């Protein structure tokens, strides 16, 4: 999220890119605008790491989607084989992790 401030308008921009305009109150809360007549702009970056997290999640989602498409192609062509040893290990590991998380 970033916040853009000047003496007449306040713009709030969320991660979705939507901007909301807010008029600040002037002297006595009247909303009359800037007191000095000069325009000053400030910029605050709330969190740069949010963009990094969103980028990593998008990359992870893309990789997962590509893997699912690849597996779907293998299954459709009849070339996908299940390794029973790997499958049983994954099932048991998932059950152990699930049971540990419930405690």
C-alpha cells in the first residue's frame, strides 16, 4: 500500500491498485483546503516486502499450474505411472503432519 499526500487531496492506493480520494479537513474541520496555499507532497511506502511476497506467491502459483498441466498431459496420453513407494510415503507423511497440526 502506498499513500500520496498533498495539502488538498489524500490518495490511498491499495495492493489492488484502486485509489480512494479523501479531502482533508481545513482549519476547524471545515474542509476548506490548505492553510498556507502551498502544495507539498509526501510519499510513504508502507511495505516494500509486500510486493516481494506477492511476486513470490504469483511465481509459485504459476509453477504449480504448469506442473498440473504437465501431469494432466501425461495422464491423458497414458504415460503417467504412479510409484507406489513414493505415493505411500506421501500419504503417511501427510497423515503424520495432519495429526501433529491437530494437537
